[in-house]
């Protein structure tokens, strides 16, 4: 399974971006998908997650009210709509998929997409 992010770029504070994460195939046993980010010189941190089934959603406090996570199951794609961007949102954003297949737990990551917000 490959996860491919797209949609990053350089924007100004207050602008919006929509990130996409496309999975190369249907992920059997998928439990949770999410977005994480790694600001320059810092550790990777959770941005938002969404579970399969009932679709429970969780956001980091820093993005609540500004970011929206969603999934399109038919397209095997997850999105992150980012509004009112701030310079502190600057980071490499990673897509993640976790679950359990017939044999073991899995934890897939994309290659990351850079988001830079200028003041």
C-alpha cells in the first residue's frame, strides 16, 4: 500500500489549502486514517484523525475550528481542508493509515508534503 500526499505549497497567513492523501489500493482492515505534521526542528505531531465505521474525528487543539478532515471511500482518498492558515502551521504534513489485516497490525505513512505559511 502506498499513500501519496498532494496539495502542499507556499501561502500567506489567512489563506487556505486542501491536502489530499490517495491510497494506491483498498486497505483491508483499516481502522484509522490521519494527518500528522512535523514543523522545522520539531517532532512529528498529530493534526487530525478519522476512524472507519462511524467516522469518529479528533483534532489537535491548535487546529480546531480551522482544519477539517474527511474521506472519500469511493476514491480511496482522505483530505485535510486547512483554513485561516497561520505561520505556525508551517510543517511537512504526513498522511497515515493504521489497522490490522489477517496477519498483523499495519501502520502506513506517506512521503509528506510541505506547507509553508508566510506572515
